[in-house]
C-alpha cells in the first residue's frame, strides 16, 4: 500500500539512479549526491530547485587537486576521520586501537512517521551509520544514528550531528550570540576570516556564554538578502565550528561535546543518536530568517505552542528565602487583584532551605513553613482564579542535606580531589540510574501530592569535577546526564500532562532547541533591568520566538543588579515583548502602582495572541535612541516602542511598519486615526514619546 504522508510533510525526491536526493520547502531546497566511490557530496542549499537541477549538479565531476589537497574537502556532506580528508571530521571513531572510518553505502529509505524523512545507511565493519534528513517548512533537520552491530566496543571520540556546506561567496559575515550571566544573548556580527571560529560550552550545560546558533551572510539587511542559519538542539556541552577553508569554501560542523576526548563507548548492540542540528536558508534578510525560525519552533519544537502562556507572578525578589504559607497567600491575593494568572513559589519552600547553604535534594515541603504540605496554599491560589507553580533544582544537592548525608557517592567527583562547590552546592550524577529513580520518585510524588500546574526547573552551577570513579567509561556522564534529564522531563510530562515546565539556568544558561522541545518557556536572563533586557531580547529574537521568552517586571530601583530607576510603564512595555511576568514585592507597591499594573496586565492580555504567536519585525534595534518591535497576526498588529534616550532636542524618528497589506486600511485603535497603505507612526501619534526611558504600546487593526 502507498505510504500516507501527513499534511504539511514533503517527501524527499530521489533521482532514478538512487544516488541523488532533493529536499524542498516552500522557498528553498537542499540536495546531495553519492558518487560511485560512495563519497557523499553536498550539491546545493539555497533557492528552490527541481530534481533535474540537482541531477545536473551531480553530473559535474569533482575537480582533481594537487597531492597536498583533497578533492573531498569543502564538498563532503559528512566528513569522517581517515582517508583523503584534512577538514575537521564530523565523525571520529576508535576501535581496538584503530581510528578512522571507511564506510560503504548500504541503502536508503524515505520512511519516517510522516514519509518525509530521508535516511542514508552506511557501514564500516561492525559500525552502522545512518544520516537522517527532514524538511520542516524551510528548515532542514539533520541528525545521525550510530549503532555497534559487531563484537568489539566502538569508542565515539566525536560524533557531530551535521556538517553544513555553504555556496561559494565573497565576504562572508558571521553572526553569533554571546554573553555571560546577566548579560546573555548579545548579538555580534563580524567578517569571517580564513581558519576556524569555534563557539560552544565545556560547562556541562548550554551555557550563558553562547547560544548554539550561528548565521552567515554577505550583505544582508534586516529585511533583504540571503542568510544561512544553523541551530543545535543539545542541552549539555557542545561545539559549533565555522571554517573558511583555503579555497574560500565555508563549512559549519557541530554537535554534542566540546572536544574529541570521547563521548561514549558503544558496546555490542548499543546505539547513539546525535542531537538535532537544524539549518535554514532565507532570502528575507535577518528578519525573514528569524520569522522562519520562530514559525518552525512554534509548529515543530515547543510543546502546546498554540496555547498562550499565562501572566505569572514569581515570589523570589519579594521574599527570597524568608517564606511561609501565610506570607505567600498574602502575595497571591495581591497578584490576583492585578490580573495575574499563575502564582509561582520560588526557592525556600522545601527541606532545611532557609538560605542557599542547605536543603537542595530534599524535595519535601518544610514542615515549619508549610505544616500541611503545599496543597493548602495551592488550593488557596486556585480559589483566587490562578494556577499554582513551584521552583525546583533537581540536578543539584547541598552537602548540608539529608540526601547528601545518605549518598555522598551520588555526586560527580574525582577520587582524591576536592569537591568544588558553587553556590554551596554539588552536581548530582544524573547519569546514574539510582539517581534518576530517586529524582523521579521525589518529583512524581511532589506533583501528585498537590495540584501543581507549573514547575520552574533551575540549574545554578556548571560541571567542575566531572568524575564517576566506579564506571569503566566515566566520561560518558557528559552525554548521559543530558539524556537522563530529557528522559526524566519526558516521563514527568507524560505522567502529569497538565503541568507546564520552564527551563532556567541562573537565567539563560540552558536555552536550546533540545530543552525547548520539553519545556513550555525559558527564563531568558536573571537580569530584569528593563533597559538591559532590550539588548538581551533583541539577540534572543534572532532565533527564538516571543512565545517562549519569559520576562519580568521587578522593582525600581533595580537593587539586584545596577540600581537603575525606571518607570513602571517602561518596565511593563519591556516585559510585554515576551511572556509577561511580575517579580516585584507587591506588598510594597502603592495603590496607584497596583492600579497601573492592573491596566498594563489587562492590555497585555488583549495583545498577547499577537505578541506570542505573531510574526516579529524588528523595526529599530536597541542602539541607544528609539527601538521598536512589531508583531503581525492576521488583521492585527502590535508595536512596542522604547525611547532609551533623547539628546539635543532631536525629534523621535517615525517608524515605518512592516508585514501589513499595502492595499488595506488600518485603524490605530488608541487614537482612532486611520492609515492606508504603508503606515508611518510618528512619536506624537499617541503618547508623545520624549525624555529618557519612555515607552509606548500601539495597536492596529485592519478595517
């Protein structure tokens, strides 16, 4: 019987010789070819082409090279170590003292759940290698499965998810997102020079220093020009290497692990599936590439992305560790009065947790603070019309905890070496099955004991003493920790389908496509200063949608970071660019502030479907003057604008909106003004933006 292809799925095309393949999306295509010598060659990645075009490219013979060069370098689809290759290998395997891979082609299929997945199968002795390809819209998904079908162990020194080959161009420019704690996701663009540019994390988690994403262009602007982008879906240590080769070709290679010291040792019958590495081509500039990334994640990555995320209140900055049931209930009443929909109790509700020195690992409510557990508070929160959430940090343990006293061997450690503490805590070895079962029992029991709707899952330190003395291949914990984390989240979501999860790692330290496929939103940064957040959110939006970007309104002055004073208006409009949250001490807010907050929350609920699910246009970047973003969904559009500073009496520039129908008429609902065709919004149109740290929300509807 013919295979049924799911709606929206596009089956890869195969040439008559069974050795040339083409994947196509709405505007782009990706093509590859297997030579008679079983050399897998990249043919095309860019504007949409036909299968006949791919076959014509495949017919062009590879040019011979001098003996100091390779005819494969810069052309090979997935370079393996060994043979006539000198580029960085995507695959490096060691077996019985022998390194390298000499594979032969075994076959291909286009099976998959939707009939849209291309699988190319190769073999080198007992090692089988399957390359996977799938097109989602204009995003190409790639990953690799390696399986040991022989008797000898196969050591995977390096197993990258993909190598991406770019067409020959002059003057490539590299975009990346860099940062540190409280200053994540800052965008930088620079010319790509000969050699390699390597970004990544050797910290055991995605890291604050780089998001696993790069983009390359030659002359793109925000809305015009070709852009190539790649994003890795892995929440542990990772590496992406961008290489401009001697002949000016560019290749991008990336995957799990930061170096080549060893990922896993595959015994007979064992397999490893690499994380997803996704790539796209767009001719719509950086904005077009971003909108493609956002649509892809809403459709294929983020759970329940069609549901808007609620307005939340988080108790951390209001109470820190000094919490009780009555105190939280009082905050909940105030939160409900201003329209909050989700009330989250942060750190301090469990074990002996009166500071960051004790309690991690003991996931039971503190009997003095919550004598009857969390259920009474959760019930009170529900009675106020809100959902109830809690904070956890399951992968960590304090030495001062019942868990550590009972199982000091459950942490990562090197024998005979000091156990390094950050924030007075150690890292549990989640690769151990007994640790996995303990955390399942604790968290499943917790979510079963009270009506919890939301879990903020934190991760507040990096790997340091990554040892496992009793294991024959201890370095596997770098990979198996992440695989166990994913399995635990998958298991909890299956058992508690009504519970939403947020990924947090001291802010933006664990944000990637892998964790996003298992969580409903991410904590973008511990930095809640509304002005700093404009830069952070601008960088974040290059790859990830507003639907997952949690943003809080906190107190002014910002005592947690910089002491900056900002208006409640500016703080709210800054946070309304994503998933709105409130983290200030509501018990100290005046009646006037609470009333104003209620108005902003009500406004956000009106524009939320457009912000969280609309197409994003970055109208002006946050470079010091006026910055603005626009969201378009159907007949509605929302503009958020921020004036960071105004100098020398200069007028605020007009904003030319995008994404609207030039033949349609739009009403600016706040003023009743009507605009036809290309819309220019002037500063005097609604609020008269002026001075420092001012902000505006402008709504348009097609009439």
